[in-house]
C-alpha cells in the first residue's frame, strides 16, 4: 500500500469502527494530518500577518480548532481499528480521548476552587497523569506488530 492509499483509506473509513487498520495506515494517517495541521495553522497566521491583521494568531487558532474538530472522528476510528489489529479493545484508544476530557474537566474545577499554588501543582500533575502517560502508552501500543485474530491463534494451537 502506498502512502497516499493509506491516507485515503483512513478517510474512507472515517466512521467505521470495526475492522483492522495496519500500523502503516494508522501512522501515515496520523502524521500526514499533523503535518497538514501545522501547515494550515502556520499558513493562516502567515497570511494574516502579511495582511497586517493584529489578530493573525486568533485566526490561526480558529483554523487549528476547526481542523481538529473535523479530524477527531476519523482519527478515533483509525485508532480503534488499530487497537483491533493488535487484538485489543477499541476502548484502549478511546481512553486517551476520555483522559483528555477528564483532565480538562478537573482543570476547570481546580481553576474555580483551588488556591493558586495548588492549581499550579495540580495542573502539572494532571498534565502528566492524564496527558503524557496515556499518550505515550498509546504510542507504544500503536507501534506494536499486527496480530492475527484470536480465533485463528486458537485453531493453530489445537
């Protein structure tokens, strides 16, 4: 499969949560979209800066947010299919999304009720525990080799 075919395959199954996605398909889809997001954001900021608009960073942030919203469901579906390819539940990948939502919710609660010192420390702790650890764990899982379905493995043993 070429790089372009892997990328297009990710968009074709943007709401297909069953099935399997190869390691190459997942990483090509993820990395190309990250690259597009960086180019889009930098391009919008650059164009608005050249036009002399003082809100170029705001418009770049809006472009980033819109692209991230468009990309959320396709990336989730490719990630869930990737987890199926290594014989794991799709919830392993969905857990990264849920950890982000939980982190933001707790951050809003802390912002309202915690002292500034507590808020500062808890923001760092939340960022590590609910941000970096799940992300690094997911990167590790997504780098694993494909495994045949478990039914096939049991037939081979018998």
